């Protein structure tokens, strides 16, 4: 015996075996699970399966009466006509199926109304959620914009603090150098931010001072603007000026020359006279873009010189002083030889080694420079920043065979490796302006001490503002 009942969710008419009364079943139409009541009236059916919803029967229009046929009785309603019921065994079954059809139509209408009402509620809730989501997204974007604005403001404030910090320690003598130093400091701050932001605490600097000194030291050495601004001063001295020393120090012996300590000059180098009318030779990288420089001669007086030519390819610059020099050197246009004894006089590390000229000697170890550059010599003459632009003098002839230009960093693994521009390159630039005056032919007969004195008198310290 089966039970006839409607699904409480979609009103689908179902047929269930009476044994499942009080248990659960799943509606085959809406897939909802519900309890099967035991009090539902038992109605026998042909098969124990879910009853499908038949299409609602459309009423059949009454046929017109045939001519002569008796009409409806007076005072009464016309007889109704219905669609024929499909044939089935047993008259009771026909009645049941008719009732089922009516119930199914009603259930279908009720279920449709329920579905539409539910869909309307869901649609309304979806619209409300969408508006709420939009509001949350707007708030999130606003917070992100505010965060970015705050970060920009903090970076700007930090940049201003760094500028003030730099100006307080080294003075505002060069706007470009200060900007470059500020930029390098900002880069280190960004690097610190990344280290602190990651999840690995082992990456965090253990000593901030050591971290800053190492990072900024490397950046300064690789920054041409700052390195040129130092003008021969060691990077370590600038770092100590910025961060102070982490070790107790005593006052060093001697004094730094006033014109160096004043900070008036961005850099310094060496140069030498090559003619009686005041022509001088130095490196292009010493004067850089300057149109006029100061120079300090053997008498200690600081004078001015005009930059006539800056040849970046050859790294040679020609200067002109107003006054005639007391001594000048002859530039040898010929190639020197490997092993030739040479020396130079210059002004290395003026803020540490002092402003008095320094003599160093050695040999021409190669007739080519870095990567076999044919315009340069490799020499064993020890030089330092500040020697750039100094004369490389042959010890036998007393003539200039080159212009000191560079040293090979010890970080490359080399020691005491220096380079000089060949004199023929300098002579090529000089020839466009004036012929050099002949030097004293007796220079070749001088001993080393006398020759050094003569070169000293012709050598000057170049000072660049």
C-alpha cells in the first residue's frame, strides 16, 4: 500500500510506500529532503513511483446542438462538457487520476508563485549586497589612496631631513653633489625597508652604522658626481663626517690648509706648465665642466686660469694662466720605452697628506693601458686621488712622456698599478693652441734631485669650485 502526499517545498505529488512513514525522503523534483508523515491518507495507485505532472486539461467547448435535437431544459443551466479521461482499468482509478490532475495543476501554480517570490527576494538581496560591496570597495580604495599619500609625505619629509642632515655636516657647497648624496641615501632607506619587511629576521642589519657605512661607501665610489666632488678626499673621511667615528680618536698632528678645510672647493688635482706664456696641461676629469679654475703654485699663491679645451676622449684639458710661469716642462711627442725610469710630482689626498707636493717614481711597465689601450702607459709609479693631471717625467731626458690619469682599484686584485695618458695625445691637443716653448736643454744633464726641483717649480695644484 502506498501513501499519496505533496512535497512541502515544491508541492509535487508523490507516491511513497507506507513502510517509509515517519522516515525521510528526497523529492525527485526539487531535491529537498523532508519527513514522511504517517497520517497521510493511503490511496492505492497503480505503481509505487513519483507521479509526474500531467499537462492541465483544457476544457472542451460544448458542441452546437444538431438541428432538431432537444435543447436544454428550461430554467436550467446548459450541461458542461470535459475532455475525455484516458481509459484505465477500473472506474475508481479514473476518478483518482482526475483528482490528481487537478491537484497537480494547483500545486504547479502554487509552486510557481513560491518560486517567483523567492527569486524576487534573492534578487533584492543581491542588489543590496552589491551596493554594500561597492561601498566596501570604495572605502578600501580610499584607504589605499590615503596610505599612498601618507607614504609620499613621509618620503618627502625624510628627504628634507636627509638634506638638512647633509647640509649640517658638509655644508651646502654643491647642490648637485648634495642631491646625488640625498638620492643615494634614499636608495639605502628603501633597501632597509625591504629587509625589515621580509619574514626572515636574519636579513635585518645587526649594526645600522656598519650597514650605512658599507652601503653608502660603495655607492659614493660608484657615483661620479660625488666622487668628483670629494676631489681626492677619501670616502672614509666623508663617511666619518656623516656618521661620526665608532672608535676613540686623538687629534691628528698637523693642520689642514685653510683653503681645503673651508669647503670652498669641490675637488683638486695636479697640473703643470708647458709654455712660457702660461699654458697648462691637466686631466679633463679634474676640471670637468668648469670654465675657470684656481691653481696654487710653488709660491703658495692661489691664482686663476681659464679652461681652453676639455678633451673627454683623451682625458686631457688645456688651461691658460694670465701670468707667465717661472718654470715649464717640455712635452715629448715621441713614444717612450718599456722599463724606462719615470717619476711624477703631485698633490695626493690634500686634506690628509697635506698640500705640499709629493714625489713618487717607478717604471713604465707596459706600453698600453687598460684592455690594451694604445693611448696610455701602465706604470709602477704609486699615485693617489689628487695626482691626476700630474706630469710623468723621464728621468734621463727630463721631458714629459705622459700625464698621470688613473689607478687600478685594489678591489680588482692588483696593487700599485697606475696609468698615464701618453704625451703624444696631450701634444695633439696642445698643438691646436700654441707651440710649446723649448725647455732648458740642460735638463737632461741634471741629477734626480735637481730635476725634481725643476719639475716641482712647474707643477701646480688645480682647485675646482
